[in-house]
C-alpha cells in the first residue's frame, strides 16, 4: 500500500514508534529523526539527524503534536 512512499518522522513519543512500525508493515520507507536506531530492526528505516534528511526525496512528513494531554 505504501511501498513507494518515503515518510520522514520528525520527533515524537512512543505513539510515533508504533505508527512507524505499522507503516513499515505496509511497505513504507521511513527516515526517523530523534529516535535511537536500536528501536528498529528493519532496513527500510533510517535513523538520522535533521541535518541529514534528504527532504527532496520525502513524500510525507509526520510531525509531533503538542498539548494532547
């Protein structure tokens, strides 16, 4: 379903980790900013810093939502 999408996830809490794992199951390629690489064991996810994100290749951004208590 998402096999041709490159999604960048810029920060977030444990809920975003769950979302990324579900997106991986759907075939998305993910760039994760602010997460340790040890959380994921998949070649389709790259953990990096924001300075190293190739935004020109990104199809969608997931950003954290503040104030959702």
